[in-house]
C-alpha cells in the first residue's frame, strides 16, 4: 500500500481539479435515482453516490455537519431545512473546494452555513456540538476509517445521529496493490459493507444499519473487478440519561 501522505495528496489533487473543472478527472460518484430540483453550480460540482440530506429527517434549529462538503451542494440543501435558527458546518480537506463553497454561500447570502478546512480524522469542531452528521461518498476515502468514525462520534451530541451515503465493495483491492489514484477514485479505499458497519460500531455508534443500496454505474468503477455498490447507512450516538 502506498504511504498515507501520498493517498491524501492524490485525493486533494483530484478534488482540486474537480473544483476548477479540469476535464477528465474521476472522483467519487455513482448512480442515484434521486434528483435534486433546480440545477446550480454547487450541484454541477457534486461528486457523490446518494442524497443523504433528503433521507436524514432534518429538523428546524438543528446543527448539521457535512463531512467532505465539496462545493456545498448538500450543505446548502441542509441550510434551508434547518432554517435561521439552525446551522450547517461543512468540512473539506481541499482548499479549492472550501473557497468555491464559501463563494457560492456568499452569492446566495446564506448566513447559517460555514465551511472549514480540515480532515475528518481531525475535525475542527467542538465535542458534543452536532445533532446530525451527513456524508456523501467521502468516508471511504479515509486512510484510517476507524479514527475518522471516532472523530464523528466525538463531535455528535448525545442522541446525535449519522446519515451516510458511501461506496462499499464485495471484492476489496488487496492492500499490497492499492494505488493512490485508485484510492482517490473511491475504488482502492472501499471496504466490504460488513467491515464498514463494524467499524462504525467499534467507534461507538449504535443501531447501525445499511438501509438502502444500489449498484454503481460510475464509469470510474466500470471495468474493475471491485464490485462497487452504493449504500445508505444510519446510526446514532446513544442518548445519555441525566
């Protein structure tokens, strides 16, 4: 397996090119039966495998964390749902994506959403401050998934929940054959569904379950014996009795 720094650099390079619309760049994406009304710039830069915000039962006034927020498509949608009494925080490790998201938020005059540069394994977010964490085809990119899941657990409030759309595989790439470029395209880092769910449980989440799945039709995945598919995953941080 290539060094972790090489994988992180490949991921940042891939998504900086997506942010600047470099032709022929292949990031994480997959087919989805759900469409978002109204095409805009943030949507056109979306690289995902589902629409977790649609399925998360977001309530007005909640604090939502978007992990790997990209150009802000999911964060902007969540901002409308939480309303003026709520807040959305987007986290992304690629500076170009953060700059783009901040620019688009300013153009839309959205005052209840902010974007922070950071990694999921080292979230720039206070402990016990988040009602809901969502992620769209990002967490499979983490070199250390357990560490990332533990960080998400740390920032959630008691009773907080997760809603994740991500890619899993029934035929993972052997660690010795992993290349940084394939990891950045969400193939090299994909793990079996059972392993993914077990890591979430190991991080402390309860009621973890895959609630929906579909085959991946992304051309980046085609032609590879990775058997990639998209899953929607939910879980909670148990409510602590006072």
